[in-house]
C-alpha cells in the first residue's frame, strides 16, 4: 500500500496511474493483434510483426521526445522565473 503523506503525493499518483496504463496498453494491444492475426496466416502475421515493431519504436521515440521537450521547457521556464524574481 502506498502511503500518501501530502496532497502533492495524491496529485502525483493521480497523474502517474493513467500514464502507467498507457505504457501497459501498447504491449497488450500488440499481443491481442498477434492472437487474432495469427489465425489468418503466416503472411499476415509477418506483416503484423513489422507493423507492430514500427509502432512500438515510434511510440517510445515520440514519448521520449515529448518528455525531453517538456524537461527543456521546465528548465528554461524555471531559469527565467529565477531571473525575473531577482530583478
């Protein structure tokens, strides 16, 4: 059980749980797709393998770019905030 000590902890958990669900959904959808397409034949399953690999790579790449961009924005915003508070 997670101990929530402050209201900030509750907000973090409220944001983290949907993000965790999104990260879990991608492999589960790929598994379900493989189960259904596997009944059609080997050619379709081979095509699905390539499509699943491309989708997974693009998902993680764009997720990384979003996180990296958000980190840079926060760093810039905090620096400007400190700059303007000093003057």
